[in-house]
C-alpha cells in the first residue's frame, strides 16, 4: 500500500494498493469544437484510482475538485517564508508618515507542512 495526499477543496490522505493505477485530469475532458467552452466544474481536477494498471481495469474511486496530489514516499521539501513586522503611521503638522519594519525569514521544511497538518 502507498499513501497519497490529495489537495483541493479538501485535503485528505488515501491508501492505494501498489498494483493500482492513479490518473489525474478534468472530470469531463473537453471534446469537439466547444472544447474550451466547457463549464469550470467539468474542467476541474479529478483523481481516479483504478484496480489494476491496464486500461480495462475497474475504477475503485473518483475524487473531484482536486488541484494536486503527491505520494508520501517521495522526498519533498518546500521553501516557506515567514514575515514579522509592523507599520507605524505618524501624524504631525507636516502630514502623515508611514514607517515599515518587516523581517522576512525563509527556510526549507522537511515535507511535513504539505500534509495539511499544522506544524507544532
């Protein structure tokens, strides 16, 4: 079994048998002359899980509203930026003055954040 994290309208994990095939694409692929006039819902991302690897395999699950997914066995790291600061407005007889003090720190995470779980 492998675990896949799915991102989209909801973030969730699914366990998929190793012999399964996973595909990603629109709910209803555009066809014919009106291919780009399909509704946004019809073109939204859909993750499909099939029983086996062949094209004739039965479908086990379909998840719509998906924007992305990843297998948790893959190494993953992401650069995350954190900003801390304040904006101070000063007013005197000469008008308003804006002073901004911002500190920005960027670091690479080990892949824990993309699971949808809050880091402690």
